[in-house]
C-alpha cells in the first residue's frame, strides 16, 4: 500500500468550520477514483487521547470507520443511538448525516481508528456543525440536508 501525505495537488481540506475537539487526524491516502469520475477516496487516521472527543460534525459523502485500538463511542443522526465500538469493529455513516457523538470511551486509554471517505473530489470531508441549531440536526432524513452545508430551515 502506498502511503500518501497531502500535497498541494490534493483537493479538499480535511476539516472546515467549527469542528472542535481533541482528535489528532492524519491523511494516509487521498486519490481520485478513476472508475467513478468526480469522486475521491480519502483515508484518515484519527487518534483520541484518553477522554478525547470531537464536536458535532458532518462528512461529505459516505464514511466507514474501523477501530484500530481502544474504544470509541459514536452516535450518528441516521444510524441510531450511541454505541461503543472496540478494536476490530467498524461502523458506517451515510452521506448527509450528522455525527452527534464521537469520543474516546475511556478516560485512561487512548483510542484510534481509520476513517474511509468516498466523496466528491474537492469536497471538505469534515465540517463542524456546532453553530447549527439542534432542530436542524435531528429528526431529519439525510436527504433533507442541503448539500452545500447551509442547512437552511424548511
């Protein structure tokens, strides 16, 4: 497997907006998908220190996550209640959904996972949503979200 650090030719910043938290992130690979024009595969390693967490956020495209070590508590607006995932387990986040909880489930041990994004080439793969009212983040179908991230009320 070819390791890849983001360079000036890589499109789409990894994070934007008000996403705040303790997570350390590193892009492992970012490549255009030749068989799917206009799409890019991005693989990111996320490291949480003990008790670390990220604020509410959304991702461009679909995301699959695989827990490498420790335990991660996750809750997504489209996939149900909060759940703890342990090393060797995985979860999926559909496009347009909101990641409501993302945190290390342990106050004493670090946790890490790999996130695999398939999104539009040039898209910001993670956007903070801390400034959006809860009414815009819950009880809506993923298809109700405005793709430009504005999430204007209906």
